[in-house]
C-alpha cells in the first residue's frame, strides 16, 4: 500500500509582545465587564471586592449578550479566563469570537472564581469576544487573556506496552504503530454499520478522494436481549471485510440490559423500551446491586452477555483482527445504565469486564480504550491502553477542542494516548496543528453528520473542511496505512528511520548518511539494504527513490 509522506512541521509558536499589553503584567490582558458592550437586560452594579468595583449580570434573558472588544498582540493560542459567579449553582454559558461560537465555560457557584476556556487560537489584531446565555444566571467581573501553555512534547511519548501482556502479535503491532505515530499523524475514522458499502464512506470518497483509516462499529446487536427480539447481527463480518481491505476496526458496545429488567411500554418518542435498552430511562438494571452481590440473577445475565461478546472477539482474533475496544462509554453522563449508579460501581464493572475478556475468555486482540469522560471514573492505568473522548460541537465549529485535550492529559499523568473516539463536526486540521493537540484519531458519528438522504451533507462539516482535513499530510487515510503483514514482521522496506512508514524522510536521511552529514544515522540500516548485499551504498539510494515513486 502507499505510505504516507508525513511532515514534521512544528506547531504554531506563541510570541507574546509584552509592550503591547494594556496592563502591568508580563503575559496577560485584562478587560473589565462594566466596560464591555451590553445588550438585552444586562446591568452593571457595584460589588465589594470586584477588580474595578463593579460586575455585570445576570444573563436571565436569551437576548443578553456581553461583548469585550480586545486587541491581541501576536498570533498564538490563548487562555480566556472569565472571573464570574453563578447564582444558585454552577452555570454553563457560551463564548463566541467575532460572531463564531467557540465553546463554553463553567462558572462555579456562590463566589467569584476563574472559569477558563483553554487554548483558543487568535490572530494578532482586534476581536470581539462575546458571552451569550446558555444556562445564564451569572455575574461577570472581568475577562483576562493570557498566553496558553503549549502541550509538552512529552505528552506524545507514551509506552507501547499493552494492559494485556498476552496480546497477539497483530494487536501489539497495531498499538506500536499508534504509539510511534502519536503526535505526528492523526488517523481518520467513520462510524457506520455497513463499512465500505455505506453512504458515509462513499460520500467521504467523493468529496476527498480518500477513505477513512478506521471503521467504527457497535457490538450492540450481539447483546442477548436484542437477539431475543430477532436481531441478526452482521457487523463482525463487516469488520472482517474492512480488515481485509487493510483498515483498522474499533468497536463500542451499546449494551442492552436483559429484557427482564426493561421497563414496560414505549419511551417518550413512541419507541419500544427494548430498542433503547442501554439507556438508564428504559431499564431497572441496577449495576450497583449486581457488582455488590445483591442481584445474583442479574449477575448471571450480565455474565451471559459478556460470554457472547467474547465469542465474537475470539472470531476476530482467529482471523488476525486487532480491535480498538471501547466498552462502557460515556459513563459519567449517566444516560447509560452502566453509569447510572455513579463512579464506583462503574469502575468495578469495567475492571470485571477487562478481567473476564482477557483472562477467562482469552480475548488477546483487544486494545482497551476507556471512554468514561471524567477523571473520577478512571479505572486505573493497568486497565486502560488509550483514553477516548466523545465531542459534539455546534455545526461548523471546527475547534481543536484543545481545552478538553489538556484536561484529559491529567487523567493518567500524560501516560496514555488520547483519541477523539466520537465526533459530530470534523475539526479543521489547521486548528489542531496550531494548538498542538494531536488526537490519535477522530471517528465521526453516522446519521446526518456526513450524509443526508444518502448523499453528502454539509450540515455539520463543510466540504472544503472535510477535504482539507482528509488530504492533510498529518491525517492518515485507508490507502496510507502500512501493509500489516510487513509491519508485523518488523521490516518495512526503505524505513531507515524506523518510524513505521516509508516516505521521503527516509530518502533524505539515507542521502545525508551517504554524504557523511554529522549526527545523521540509520536507525534500521537493513531496511535500506534494497540491493540485499549486506551493505549500504548509492545503489540502494537509487532503488529507494524508485520505490518511493512507485508508492505514490
């Protein structure tokens, strides 16, 4: 397969011009709320202890907008710090820059405190930063803008040792590939049941000329409750087919609770409860009672479901298919039954599932992607290989989600790779590189996020952004993945710098080495011995150039 030519350009540097700042601080700008432009019913009023003696609130009406006119001294990434107080509890509200929504900030209740929107990309010059009502009911003291700390290079230096010491060679090879490329390349992904035959894959190809490298699938239909209702799952076959095409598969599991525990009738939308049997609202399945030993029947049914999933994972393992396995996702939201009773029962279940699949059923083809979405729900480094986050931004908001990336770094002390395991809008790759928040992959959800009525839709992501991101030198697509048989053997022809891919960087390295440029070395000289004569010379360089041209 064609190998990706990966650029190694540095992230956008932040050069703060101190002399341009209107306050006596080395790296911050300060704007008082009472000096902002106010619309709607917003009022300024005196407040003891406020930085300028006044604050502005209370954002009780949907038309209430506060707009700060700011001047940024240099291109870069900045933290926006809103000193504010929530009335009657914590409150979330929206921020826009020059009329474009960029995210939210959370104001803590009862006293003035800093709410931070991290790593916002701003160009030098004048901008308008606006607060608009989401929950409302806050008072704002000031906006402070300061240069953001960049993500350290060490964040991308992660161990390639899996949580399963008995992982298959294919699984180890895939994880090694992800670790070696982390911080240098981002894999593209798409969630859809039909794989290569789906409208989503066809539409992405029509717009970009590329297919996603990762296919997202769901073990949902293998839940015994759904099979009892007549479900005939086929997604394992879809995964096998995508693997044969050289792709990578990831599975989540919308785990239907056993039918015995489903509530009667239909939900508020008229759908039968069993159809959404993974939702808390549709079931009385009490994971706390089960994990505490208070519901033996529920435990038996839970174990039966795990056994069924193990059977499918064993099928994939026998075919040599490694799986990015993302069970028990979005737990901290509480909308799924596995998160309905809080963090402790959830963590017990996650660890139990890891033990059952790994040690009892011998599913050694799994790379465990934890997606609990909250640090307090983290089950421990020994049960997690990758941390995932699901992010659904507003339509046409192409943020790198740098604030969330930085937050996740703290979950494991920066030891684990971070992936965008679900997304609605496809980010603008330029924003990701500028903020130096290089997610291991993105994985766009189906439904209307890419297509509508069977054809491409720009409702969430415009065609030019989709094309730019998929065609970026930083983004890996299906045709740019390595040949896995060769990769597993550990000998990729021409890959003298041993980064897992053969590209122009290897040719440049070889040429410099032959010219005896100081400090240039061949990490894997055997990969450069294309003449197979146990030496490296100009004839190998000629063959390497031909190989590169043939792979384009």
